[in-house]
């Protein structure tokens, strides 16, 4: 998803700089700025998620709940 956001942002910047009317240029500039913020946040979220360590208490709780379940028939 973040790569799609990056491509869409770059496309909107390219469209912004190739338009001749001020309205279209302003529209694509606005979309490009919003896309740049969204792309930055998406890449930051992916990096944080990649480096995050799981909470061991939650994992232990899930394992104990799985053991306590009755067998399915």
C-alpha cells in the first residue's frame, strides 16, 4: 500500500507541474501534499511495525487460552 501511495504522490506532482491552468495546478498540488504526508506516515508505520517486539504477556495468555479450549468435534 505504501508503494502505491508513493506512486500516486509522484504522479500527482508530475500532473501538477505539467498543468497550465492555475485551478488544475492547485488541485494536483494539494493532492500531492496530502499524498506526501500519507506516504511518509505509511513508511514510518511500516518501519515501526518491523522493529516492534511482541508483548510476551499477550502471547502467553493466548497460548494458555488455546490449551484451555475443549477439543472440537
